[in-house]
């Protein structure tokens, strides 16, 4: 069983910064894409940013220019640097990772979520 453990959430004032981390437990599978999603109260979970094993990134329009995703493949860890935070960024942030289980089969795992609260 693969576990994703997130850290770095908290309370910050608008305009501030936070850095989220998500580490995948040791496993024998290759990790393909990793990503961050968020879910605000009463809203659906939405994509924030993703990064492939090769380093290609994708961002939601709402966070472009403010958030940066990167990963350390040696540590099976993905990071999300969040700058210029806004109250609308308040949500539970979840990381996920797609693992290559066999040549033809992939599986996606999710972390437990970490709360980010931005006060105005």
C-alpha cells in the first residue's frame, strides 16, 4: 500500500506564502505524474497543479504566476510553493500520485489533505 503524507498547511494572511510538501512512501513502483488539488467548502475538488516525472507542469488559471509545483524524484516528494495567497485560495489541499503498477496498469493514490486558510 502506498501512502502520501502531506504537510505545510496552516493559517496565513492574504499576500503571504506557504509551502506544501507531499512525500510518497517507499515502494517499488515508478511514479508518473504528481499533483495538487483543492476543495473548498461546498465546492468540488479542483486541479491546482500537476507535474510529470520529466518535469512538465500544468497550472489552473487561477494560480498561474503565484504557485509553483516541483518535485524531487529521489525523495518521491512533490512540493507546492504558494505565494501572494488570496482568501479564495482557502481550501483543503490534496496531493496525488499516479503509480505505474504494471506495464499496462496505473493507479492513483491520494493524500489525506492539509488545510490552507488565508485570512483577509
